């Protein structure tokens, strides 16, 4: 989570236990609701859904994404979405950057004491992409 100036205010990963989808999705909704209640959130940035080769994994991601979108819609938050290549391009200048390049550039551009797993680092990169894209939209608005 970034403040209006782009400083990290919170960052983490919601984890679920293996098992049936229903309880896992409910856990995601509950945890996201707690995050929204604990922080002043005025808008949200997400990565657009990427369909990989593993169909069963894609179904789980789509279900989680649906739960997240429903929770955000219930909170009446504006949602902005970015393609992975957009995020990479904004952070590194190269839309095909690999994880190591992204991690190095993220570390140079954002200071946080939090230990970031891959998911939290991706979320932080998307948030930073959004902050920069929002600034560009404001500057170029008529």
C-alpha cells in the first residue's frame, strides 16, 4: 500500500490454507475487508488477469480475483488495472523485464523495511506503476 506520495504504508500477502474454494475465498474477503478497515484506501490498482498454461491454476486465480473485485466494489473503491508488461515498462523501462530485474528496480525506487515475497513485491510494483500513471494522467489532462 502506498500513500499519495508513493511511500510504502503497508505491504503483505493474504495466504489461505489448502482446501475447498469457498472457505478460501471467504478468508480472502475477510482479510481484505480488515485491510480496508485498517487503512485509508481511496483507490485500488490490480494486475489484469493473465491466462497462463495451467487451466486449474487460472480458475483459482479467477475465483480469488472475483472475490477481491466484489469486496472492492462493495467498498465503492475505484479500480485501475494494468497489464504485466505495463508495470514492467513503468518500473524498468523494459516491458519484458524478468523477476530479478523487477526486484532490483523496485528496491531502488521504494524503501521499505518489510521483507517482500514475490506476491507482495508484485503488488508493490503495481501500486508504484499506478502512482506514476496517475501522475501522468493528471499532467496530460486538459
